[in-house]
């Protein structure tokens, strides 16, 4: 559960070896790109050449039919795909410019590392030039605020955004090249519930684990990332539902409620008594899956006598606050782990949460420290 690769970057800068895995293909792409620096000037030159050659400078007034032709050309010659309801999310002129940039990336015939750097830059542009509000981390939606901005004349300069994101990456690569030492970093698209297997396959057994699992009913990454999945060719639009089922608690199996800790079992029964069977089932699935990845962490750090740190916050479902750190703490004990709270800190980014009944907000996150018992 690597997020967008910050821990991988710090690992490389410290000269340590590391294994990073996630079921989310976008998380894996961003992590590989951020922790695999390429020559900054060469990257900058390639971006400018794509802009010069493919001219992603269409302006408002482009018709949908013209934009559709650009998409057809893109999809006929590359693996990149326009997302479903593309004109709900993007203006036609933006669709034209995004399609041209992707054709330019495909045409550049660069090494895998530079290609992934280009795709990571492109990924950071997508939400910024869409009708979707870029400030809602929990999902993907055209909010009231965004509609007001669009009605007031908001326009998107795709080329300018591409250059801005490119400059950030170029600076980061320059810093990382100066800081980094020789180290082996592996990024694997793999399931945390089979993490010990992933470690064995890649011949890396970490003695330090830092992870932040997806929140129960807070952030649906499969939903938030579907524009990037399609444009970048990471997931076929027809397979988006399959990706959803890979995330924690998103499966279709009947959950095992007998495996829940005492605290979690009480919450489960409360949901059932209140008539929220769907929420109860999702709740049980999430903590069943959490038990599985905790077992995997336990197995790996037992080999190295290592330490794991889990960053997670509480959740709110149907007006009930779920103390996720407490639930994980109780379940960790069942997997051979000694668990304790290292620290708690206030959450400042409230965009990371869906609106809830009574506007209940989760105020803090917790860092759990886990060691072999």
C-alpha cells in the first residue's frame, strides 16, 4: 500500500533497499517513476519536443466530433483509452490536447524509465484540466464549487499545466540524483494479503515496514483514479469494476464474522441491529482483509525481527465512529504482533473525507507500532 511513492523516494535517498507493492496500478506507476530518476534535462527536452511536434494547443470551440476523431486516432494506434463519459469529465478541446500529448509520448520511443516519468507527469495533469473538482481526494465528482468556476469562465491550458508539472519533476529528479546512493528498489503490483509471497518472489525481506491502508468508507481509490487508469492505458474501461474488487473490503465473498475482535464484533452487531446489513457486510470484509495483511506483516518481520508502522485513522459509517486503530490493534495481537500507539496527530486535510451525517469529521490519525510478539 505505497500511496504515491514518498517512502520509496526517501528509501532511495537514504541508500536503502526496498520492496513496495500495491494493487493499484496507478500507485505502482507513480512510485516507480518517482523513485527511478532520469536525466532532468533530457526529460525536459522530450516534453518540449512532444509539445512542438504534436501541438496540444486546441482552444475552446472545438466540436465533440473533432474531439472524437482525435480519440479514435489515439485508441487505434496506442493502448491509451478515453475514460467512459469522457465529455462529462472534459471539455472537447481538453480531450483533443490530452490525446495529442499521449500520442506524443507513445511516439517518443523512449526507455521504460523515461516513458513512465512522462506518464507520471501526464497523470498529475489529468484532474487539473478536468471538470472534476481537484480538491476532493475521497472521490471523483463535478462539485457545486467546480460548476460555479466553470460557469464563471474557467478555462484549461493543458500545455501550461504539463510544463508546470514537468518542472516539479525535473527539480525532484535533480535533487534525488544528487542525494541518492546505490540501492535496490523493487515496485510490484501485488496484493498486501499475499505480501510474504511477494517478498519471497523478489528476494527481499524488509526489516522495516511503513504502510497506510485504505480507509474503510473514506477513500475509494478505484473510483478516484479511473480517469488516470483509462487515459494511461493501465486498465481497460470495461475492466474498471474488476479493479474495484481487488481493494480491501471490496470483494464479493461472504465475510467471516467469527474472526472479528470483541470491539469489532460489537460494532458489526450494532450495524445489523440498526438494519444496515450492507454496511455490516462491508465492515466485516474490510477487517477480514485487514487480518490477512496483518498476518503477512507478522510473517515477514518475524524473519528479520523487524518493525512495522501502520498509519491509519478512524472512520464514520451511518453516524457510527469506527475506531480503526483500535480494531487493528486488537487483531494484530491475534497474528503474533505486539501493537502500541506510537503517536497521534491532527488531520488538516478534510477534503480526504466524504460528507457524513451531521457533518461528523475524523479529527486525527494514529501511527501504530507493530513488532513480533
